[in-house]
């Protein structure tokens, strides 16, 4: 069967069922009868009113007078990171696991997850 004939057969079966959209029965939302149209007079009236949701513009003198408390805040201090553990300190940095099988391999991964290391400050 020709591909075009198969496509026509599929379309005709789809059109026979209710609720299936095909290229022959689809309607653009702009052409649908239930599309709501707002009269131009309503739009003009709304455009002429003051919009309560517009951004308020404040003079810089008002902003500066209310931001004076920020000048009293002491600057932040830098914290030095703790020293990194050396090769003989505590637990090993990596954990090796040997996997046997057809091709024996060794899997190397950190002993602790990154989250645990970050929580401990390492």
C-alpha cells in the first residue's frame, strides 16, 4: 500500500471518531466562535486610567535618608579556611574497592561524600 493511501486511511479512521483533531476539522483559536472579543472602547478607557501596579519612583534624597542605618553596620570579616588534613591525619582521602570478574578492576572514590566533607569544613 502506498504511504499516502495509508495516511489517508488513518485520517479517515480518525475523523470517524469523535474528539480527534485532524487537519480537516481543526479550527484556529482566532477563528473559533467562542473567542472573546474586547470592545475597543473598553481598552481605550482602561489605557487612560492610572495603573495601580506601576513602579513607584522615589527621589534619591528619600532613599538616602532611609538607608543611613546601612552605614552603621560593621563590615564583614573574612574567615580563613581550616588547614587541609595531611596524608597521616585521620581517614584516608580515597577508598579503593577491587571488583573481580571478567576484567578485574579497582574502583577509587572519596572516602566521604562531598556533602559530608563540606559540612565538616574540609
